[in-house]
């Protein structure tokens, strides 16, 4: 009797264990269900220098900037909506030296002075990939008294229209690429991160009250895009910190993306 009872009990139990094992195997083999919105952050680090020549003594500056843009991307039928949550200047340092007959003069950018701020304008859909259009606000130099003023050039995407041939930011990239593009396959993952780096330099003649000056700028840059996928309805403008950035339809693609 005991043997018969044991067989009858183990039979249903073995079936239950087999069903659980199959369910676990299927859960691991199933692809991640398609997300409907993503947390997105763009972090850019810039380290550069500049020289202004043409006056009594050259002005030399060095700077470091770390900035971060955070927001969300949400599916809107075949397009995406971009929402801005927060922009941070994590680090900003600018030091400038001027050679004088009695020694050097060193000036540092104060907290109340101009600060480069990162802006993500829109996301452009190119097939299954996403291209990020970004830029920084301008910072004028030099810090010392000078008959000439100029703007430091910070990283930006290549989508901006150049005022003249060869004057676009992309024409100064000597190594790497400033194009920040996320592959479509990254949007299907639970989390993804991409890093882009490049080197840039440019010489430019500037007219001043007392003659022509030569401005030489160079910097290295690194941009990191991080995505975290979510299902369900995105926070959108319902978030207390979200806001819709000014913008319009992104042109130049078969499927335009609305900038928010």
C-alpha cells in the first residue's frame, strides 16, 4: 500500500515541478515587452583652451565644463515626444592669463559670470535610429580688458546651419565624431548607454578697434547618453518638474519628431 500511495503522490508533484520549470524557462526566453517611454540623460564633458593674439600681449585661457540634461522620451504613435526635466552644470572652471611687463595676471571666471548651459533641442528619427540635436549657450572671452570680444565654441550637433562654408562646428572636428546617434536596438533594451568622444580645433580672425586678432580654440569632448526603458503610460507633462521645451517639427527625416 505504501508503494502505491507514494507513486500516486509523486505523480502530481512531478507534473507541478515540470510545469513550474517550463514557465520559468519561457519567462527567460520571452523578449522584453516593448517599452513606451524612456528616461534619458545626456552628459557632456568639455576640456579646452584658447589663445587670443594680436594685442600687446597674448591672452591664454583654459576651461573645464561638465553638464547634464535629463528628461524623458515617449512614444507618440510613430514618433516621439521629448520632455525636459532638469539641466545641471556639474562643473565650470575658466582661468585666463595675461603676460605683463611686471609679471602675469590671472583671472578666474566668477560664479556670477556667464555659464555654459547644455540644451537638448530635439530628437530626430532616422529610420529606426535616433539622432540627438544639442548645443550650449555662449560664453564670451577674454576675461581681461581687451578691444576685442569673442565667443567660446562649445560642442554642438552637426545639424546647425553654418553661416559660411567651413564655419560649422563639425568642420573643426579633427578626430572622432560629434554626432550623437542612438541605435534602434538600444530602445528595445531595459537599459542602454552610449559614449561619443572627439577632438576639435579652429583658428579665426577677429576684427578689433586696434587691428585684427587671431583666436585659436581647441577642446576635447565626451558625450554620454543613458536610457532606461519603461512600460505603461509615461509621466509626460504630468510630472511636477517636466516642461515642454520650445521647438517644432524636426525636419530632414521621413518621420519627423516633435520637440518638447
